[in-house]
C-alpha cells in the first residue's frame, strides 16, 4: 500500500510558474515509477511526466522543455516544476505511483492558468 499526498496547485497567470509536490508513504521501496497525470474538464486523464526508480524521465510533447519532474533528497517526494504555463495546462493534477502489484493515486490538486 502506498499513500500519496499532493500540494502546490493554485491560480497562476499565463507565463507563470508553479511547483507541485507529491509525498509518498507506505511501501515506497516497492515503487517502480512515479508520475504526474492531469485531467481537464471533459477530457481523459493524461500522463504529463514520469520518473523511474533508475532516474529516467518521460514527458508528454506539449510540456517538454517547460516542465521538469524530479525527486527530493528524501526519495519519497517527487516534484513537478512547471514553467511558462499556458491556459491549456489548466487541469487537476494527480500524482501516481506504479508498483509491480498495482497503481496508487493521490487526491489531486487543481492548477488553473488564467489572466
């Protein structure tokens, strides 16, 4: 079992920045991949960025070069640094932990990009 708690969402103007945090507890040593997903109203949930246990990263094309996923020193926290935010980035952002025996989700944090 893994529990995930996200923080850091909010309202920001286009071109601004936000940093999301996700702290994992429980069976954290069984986590293979941690990722950030987002879901906008009326749309399917989509992968934004992922970070493997070995340190490999993967980004969706629309955020490449603007978003950075990283791991904290304590290894149980993952960050998503979001720069040059666009209105199309508005969504609920979810943290995900992928284990061999299942996936776990955080409760989500709202990111709104608007002038």
